[in-house]
């Protein structure tokens, strides 16, 4: 009887250890989900994955008692955590504000960003670009696709306008005698939010036929490949270019440009966030966890009966 009691205590302790490991894993997955919701951009997924792999490598090296490797990896983990916090300080500030207000429920709701670009806005842009091309007036237009671009991705945020998009406004901005023509115009949804925005230039070697506007279009679409596209009008030739993910599609006709913009923005589609719904995760883990625990308890009771 005493042996059975000891064996039962051992099995109970082992079960508790397994449950604690499951809870620990669940908390880590929850924390990872919150981080993905905070960042909310696919372009940072590889960085987050690399950071998680670095943490796992640090834990494994500690368990294997590889002291020097564990020391180096721990310092790298701390340095990467600080770098991520600095790079996404605005997102983490929003997280801390929600935490202080007790609005944690908002963190567990998967955000959905709808691409809203009415056909009238596309028509205004295409008409403006067509006339600018015919008059050989240089232009650079940045169109946001999956949410606002962080101000840190620009060299200069330019002059804030927040006006309705119109053909006349775009033409006026890029007229050579206006003070706002030197730089890019930023369009968010159906609003022209800023002009004279200075964009980063691409670091890749570009053709000599490409001027600063084309290199700037390549540079911003390289830096935020999932958040914007660019339309460029050459001042020398009047040719129209379309930049996406650091690549230029040129030369284009106005009708082809309209096709590309409509394919990108119309019809409005609802895009899933990086992090899936937490409810689906809870259902999956709860069902699998209940099955695992019931199986574990069944095996434990069966072993007791066999010993008897």
C-alpha cells in the first residue's frame, strides 16, 4: 500500500510538472501573439521569428551548460529586445497606454485593414498623371496600401495637407513653380495627406536613365514593401513608371497604370492581420489539452490497476 501511495505521488508530481510546462508554453504563445498584434506588419515577421529562435537557442545552450555560448546568446537577446523596442517605440507606447487604461481586450482582437480606394480616387490620380506625362512635368506619388507608413521611414515628412484627392490638386503640387513640387505626394485612402515628402533612395545600382524620383520610389518600396506603391512621372521623357517592392514597371500608358491601380485597390478586400484570431487558438489548444490530460489520467489509472 505504501508503494502504491509513493507511486501515486510520483505520478501526481509528474502530471503537475507536465501541466506547468503546458501553462508555461501557453503563456509564451500568448506573449508572442501580443507582440505580433502590436507590430501588425508582415514585413517584420522574419525579425520576430529570428528573435524567437535566438531565445530558444539561448534556453537550449543553458540546458546543455554551454556557458560561453549561453552568455553570448543572452546578451544578443537583450540587445535585440532593446533594438526592437526602439524601432517600434510608437507601437509599444500604444501598448503601454492600453495596458494602463485597462483596455487589454483590444489587444486580443485581430485587426482587419480594409483597402479603401474608391474608383473616383483612382480616376483622379490617373488623369493627373496622364496630363503631367503629356506636359513632361516630373511627379512622384506614394500610395499607402496596408495601413499608414511610419514617419521614421521617411527622410522628411514634408508639409501636411490632409485634402481630398483631385486631379487639379496633384497637378498644382507638382507644377515646377510651386514650393511643394520637389518631393513626393503621400496619398492615404482618399486623402492627400502630405506633399514635399523626402523619401530614402535605393542603395542598389540603378540605370543611368533613372533619376532621383525613380530611385526614391525604389527606395521607399524597398523599405516598406507591403505598405506602399509609387507612381513616377519622368521630367525628361514624360514616361510613367510603377514601383512596387523595389521593382520598377516602366514605361506605362495611362490605361495600363489604371489597370495596375485597380488590380491593387479594387474591389476593396479585407486583409487578415498577421496574428490570427485568438479564439481559434483557444479552441484548438483547449480541445487538445483536454484530450491529452484525459489520456494521461487514463494511463495513470491503468498503471495503478496493473500494479494491483
